[in-house]
């Protein structure tokens, strides 16, 4: 039997006081042996009108016993769960707001989160009692860099002549610059926000640069902690099958396009320091190339998982700044040069007719 659990964040509590220890306790090794695949995600629930922790647990052989166990654990952390006996295929996708759709999307995204869940639990156990506040942040930044590297290891981009792996990695890490620049442009005080990011960079920039340089060799066995290695193996194992999902049309890009934004706003969208109207080839790479679409979906999952691990949206944008700036310093190229190189890569990919979704 499949159980779907919704737990609102208790008023006045913090994530680290409630959801984090609850997840660690509920999915400890001795408890997970009593049921099948599971996942959990921190998200917004329209029915509850609040931020919640959603938990999916399949293969429950004794629903009443599991309910009692769940309620006991949840109440110990001041939480009140709502438990429903609902088929897995009828619960919302954990990536419901990521801009993807298709007949196979919901099932595919749930499988991804089921595979990711034990790694997230391991990450939480590693950081839960860490006294140094920088260590969890550095682990998250390493996870982000290793994630981008892993999406490239079996990418068809590696078949292009003239591109070393570290060159391709620098272009894939450019996505973090894009993510940061989008929020920079919408900040109430962009200069103050960037100054805060720069101060944090002074604390973690050196370590991040070293790790990016390490990741630039595809033959390296990463020296980061076990959760980062596990995540890397997971991402590598799923990149190809996700690309196939885009090619066969069971997963499709349903995100808003530039044309959608222009129509919604009733006029042109102002460019940011980073975002300008793309060339036709770059638009094809970002919105139709099957390998790149798989990368986008996996990165949406990464961002969701970082939030579920307890990192705020603001922290995520700071981490993106760190990864992007460190990448630019490692390769010795400013953002604009890397943008031009990404456009050049897109033209090469279009010229060789890389597999693309229709």
C-alpha cells in the first residue's frame, strides 16, 4: 500500500527544529527496512495554503502500524501529519512547479526522488550536528558543482572535437550564473545583495575553486564526502534515460518561453546583465536538445532537494554566485566570454544535428 503524508511547518518553528530531525528519525536504516521506496519534498501545498513536507511511502505492509509510528515521530517534533491511502500515481509530482510535463513526467520525477531520498538522508546525518556553519554550505556548493560535472560525463557534447571536458564543464556551470543573475535583477537592493555574496565568497572561494579544478578532470575520483559521491553516481546513472524520455515525448518542456513573458507583461522583457534574447541555435540547445533538457530537469530536482535539505532560497542564490564566480576565476574567463562560448557550442551542436525533442 502507498501512503501519502502532508505535514505543515509548525508555526513559530524552524526547519532544523522540526522537518530535518523528523526526516532523519523517520528514515533511519532500521525503519526503512519495513517498507518500500520513499521520498520526501519540502514544497508549497495549495490545499493547506502553507509550506509543507510531503512524504511518499510505498510498499507499506501494515498501514496502521506505520501511521502510529509516523504520528509518534512527528509529534515528538511538534508536527501534525495528515496521512492518506492514495495510489502513487495519483499524488502530485514533487517537481510540479519545475516547468515540465508529459505522460511520463510524474512517474519519472517520483522515481528520481525515490532514488535521491537515501542520499539526502545521508547528507542530513552528515550536517545535522555540524558545529561549523560553513561546512554544510561548502557541502552544498560541492554538491552543485559535482552535479553539473555528473550530467556531462556521458553527454553527447563530449563527442565534439575541440572541446576538453573542463571547457564543457565551465559552460555547464554557467547555469548557476544565469540563476543568480535572474534574482540579482529582481532584488530590491542588488548592490547590497551582491556585496553580501562577495563577502561570503571570501570565506569559501578558495575551496570552491580547488574543487572545480578537481572536477575538471573526468577521470578523477572526487574527494568530497560520501553523499556527494553518491549523488554523482545517481545523476550519471539517470541522465541518459531522461534524455530518452524527452526524445520520445513522454517528458516535455512546459516552462514559460520569452514569448510567454512578453505576452504576460504586454511588452518586451528588459534584458539583465546576463539574459538577452538567445540565438536560434542557443534557443534550440536550451529548449529542445534532449541532453540539455535532461540537465535542466535534474538541476530543477537539485534545487528542490537543496530546499528540502534546509537551505533557504536566498542561500541557494548565494551558492550559485559562489559556484559561478569560482568557475569564471578557474578558467580565467569573464561571464560574457563564457556566454559567447556557450553560443558557439550551441551552433556546433545544431550543425551536427544533436538529438532534440520536437
